[in-house]
C-alpha cells in the first residue's frame, strides 16, 4: 500500500487581499508539494500582479522568501526549499503572503480543503473562483488604492485624466475572468512531483 507521501494531494486555498473595502479574493487548487517559490508564481497570476516587487510568506515568526544576502534578511528561509505542506498542514491553517514591501499588500492565505488529486482534477494549479480586479501596481497600498477609486470613477474630477492615463485607460474594479486566469496558468510549465517508481528507475 502506498504511503501518504506517495499519494498526490491537492490543497484548496483562499487568498484574500487584506485592508480592501470590497474584498479581492481568489480560490485556487494546488499540489500540497508545490514549493513556495512556485506558489508565489501562482499567486501573481491569479491575483493579477506583475511580479515587479519583492515578496515573502509569513507564519508566526517564520519568514520564507528570496534571501538577498545583504545582512538584513538573515532570518528569511529560502522559499525554493520549502513545500507548501511544510507550512500549511491541516484545514483551517493560514499564513500571510506579502507582496511589495513599499505598498505592503498583505494577503491572507487559508487552507480550506485537503483533497485527493483525482477529486480535484489533477495537481497543476487551477483557479476555481474569485472576485474583483487587484489594484494597480505602485498605487500606494490600501490607502492609495482608496484614493485612486475616489477619483477614477469621477470624470469631472480634476485629477481624473492624469490618473486614468497613469492607469493605462479605463479601470474595471469589478472585473475578474477565471477562464483567462486559467489560460495564463496553463502557459506555465509547473514542476511535477516524481512518484516512487520514477525515482527508483534512476537508481
């Protein structure tokens, strides 16, 4: 009988951007063995960020990210070495995903369900639900985004034209298309977990 480690397992996660009045959230399914560096890539795609800034994962007093070796982040564990299952273990566990240390976008990540891979349709990342578009990059964090929304929907506001130009045109705050997100996820080649038979064949 195969061990639990050999059985592909899927985690269903809910990612919610904190400190936003109308919640921006996504529900995704990923392999429990996905490394945190690849989970970061998933979050960037499903949320709609552009991966233009630093990031890290946080749980309690433990931090995972990309060590900069500059003497200021010696307590940051290399995310490439850590599978998701080492951080979130049972349903209800949670952590924080921080993106852009300047704008300070904090996302709550909750492990909602642990599913057999067959029931979830496979182990490659998949987005199954979500609501609303993420804020523009470099908008100034939650407070800056609040100010942005107060102007961008008022054509008569004196700052409307400049802000709209900066945002690249019309901004649809309620826009979210799960099919487009999954197309983007499908373009990425994700690492596959090797089973015991594959590992043994190389010995």
